[in-house]
């Protein structure tokens, strides 16, 4: 249990008070007021803007408002840099606050009461490390402000978190910042408005397709039959999972010696028994590779960090006249 600490308690109360006040007065938070405030700061405007962005992130205010404001305030290059720096600084502060205030308590209490389920999920995120951070930054489907605090409750190294956050938020920062710039040009009636608006919409479209791209990357590398045999010879930790039915496992195509049979339909019920392999390599085999791909998606969602689909499955294995077994 987390020990009573006056500094931690004071910081927690200040943070809670700030979030409550921000939620109460969030209706007054708009891009026009922000632009006027930053403009009035003169040369200190960029620093004020970055500080405001960080504060907005920590206090759960909508980041899109200040991102669009940054696009309308600064030059073509600087606007993206200021937005990205402010967002990264705020994400870093939220991460550190969560780690300092609650990480030990979550590890010592919540994980135990969740029956191990939360622990498995947390270990899966920690196993992917910066790759998980990259995924959630590229895919704009997760609540940004809440996610910063949630990641602080893991043991992902802070430096990895910081670098991945900055790099993989860059596409979104460019898209949304440019959208703010295009909006200002619309008001001012600037030349080339149509081209700039189309470019801004194009950048948003790219963001919409990023989840599909990242989803493909997260499927992990596949293995052909030769690569599977090499891995089996070199890595004693490799678990070969055959996702076919028990009948097919013992049928005409046979199965690989030493493999473990878990039909795809029963995979969910076997996940607790596979918990020891969260960070160890797993090769998925079926008749071809369709069932293996579905199994890879299930295991990926459960936090298994090193899953590989064997291309061609037992069909390809038999085509190469490799040894099989036909009994349990």
C-alpha cells in the first residue's frame, strides 16, 4: 500500500483541483481567446503557448482547440514545432505525475484485486514498450490526455516514452496544425486557398488511413517453413501452437513434433495457461494460415509481444516432405 507522503498528497490535491476547475470553466476555453492572449505576450508568445499547451494536456482540456490556435498564430514551420513541443511536454508531465503518484499503488493493490488480468495486460504493454507508444500515438482513437496518465502507471522507460511520443505524434501535429493555418487563410482571403484547403484535407485523410497501416505493422513478422525450422533449432523457448481442430491435428496432414494443439475456437479459454509465454516467441500453425492470422489478432490484443504466423501452415510443411506426427 502506498505510504502517506505530504508532498505526494499535496500534489495530488493540486492536480485534482486543477482538473475540476478546468472542467468547470472549459466552456470559456476557445481558440479566439487563446490567440488574443498569446498575441499580447509579444516575443514571449511562443513560450507562453507551449506552456499553455502542456497545462491543457495535464488538465484534460481539449487539445484540438489549442492545436488549431497554434496553426493560426505562427509561421509554417514554427507552428508545428510549437504544437508538438507543447503536446509532448504535457504528455511527459502527465506520465511523470501518474508514475510518482500512483504507479506503486496500482502495482501493489489494483493488480492483485483484478485477479491477474490487469497484470497480464500491463505486462503486455510493457513488453512492447515504445512500439505500443508509437501505435497509440499514430492511431487517433485513444483519449490522448487519459492515455498519458495510463502509460505512467506502467514500467515503460520514460526516455522511450518521450522519444516515441514526439516522433509518432508528428504526423498528427502536421495535419491538425495545417488545418488551423488553412482556416486563418480562409478568413484573410489569402491566395491559393483552395490548394491549401485540399492539402489540409489530404493530411487528415492520411491520418484516417494510419490505423490500417499500423494494424498491419502490429501483426508482427511472418515465418516461412524454412525460417520456422531454423527458429525451432535455435530457440528452445519457441512455442509452436497448432490452431486446428483435434481431428485435423491428428489427421492426414499430421502435426509438427513438439507442437501444442489449441483449436482457434477454444483459444480464449486457454489464455491463462499461456500467460508464461507473454514475452516469449510463439509460432502459429494451421492448415494454411487463415486461422493462424485470427489467432495472432487475439493474442496481440491480450498483450503477447512476439507472435508469428507460419505462412502456408501444414499444407506447405507437407509439400516440403518434412516429418510429421499423426498421434497425440
